[in-house]
C-alpha cells in the first residue's frame, strides 16, 4: 500500500491531531513519514499614511519563524519516534503552502499526502482559502484529509 507519507504540519491543534493519526497509519503500514512545515515569507513593508509598517527586521523575522518551525517539527518527530515510525523533516519558506506541498510530495517520491482540513465552508472558505482544497486540485498523488468530528473538537 503506502510506503512514504507526506504530512504537512502548521502547529495548530488540528494539525497535531492529524500528525498523531498519520503516525498511527504509518505504523500500521510500516511506512515512513516526511513532515513538512512551510514557513511564511518575510512580509513586504507597507506604507500607510506616510509611515512605513514592517513587523520587525528580516533577520529577526527569519530567526523567529525558524524557531517556530523547529518546535513544530521536533514535536512531530517525537510522535513518530514514540511509535517507532521512521520520519524525516523538511521546511521551506513560501507564501503558497499548497505549491510547496505538491512539489515536495513529488520530489520526495511520496505516495500519499496526509493533511488536516479545518472544514471551512461558505464565505470563510472563499475569503481565507483552503490549502487542502488547492492541494486536492493540483496534485496527482492521493490525499487523505483528516477532519475532526464536532465532539472531538469540543473535548478539552
């Protein structure tokens, strides 16, 4: 069946739950996992009412996003290690995560993409967009979409 699973992670609780399920699946299939975190790119400064608005300098921004990436990927790797699943990790800087996910799945020769979906519908889906939907639309690799039930979302 599946031997190499790409698991995009973003640090959210939903992503963490999806990682747990992906590790369980990989363990049952004797598959390996590549965890992928897509770091946001440095935002371009905006000029508003005569002032320059920038969140912080580029070096500080990159350092802080690298720290976040390492924390998220370390947590994911610990999940895999605890279940004796062979796992590797990748990170890339981009403002289009779906492109990185689809490109990485091909480059790493993954045969399944396992990712979480927040399940946004209607206007929220149109305004926020769905990385999961974009991956589903643009990849030829099978995608397993993890969504939590309403009762699982309400648990502490």
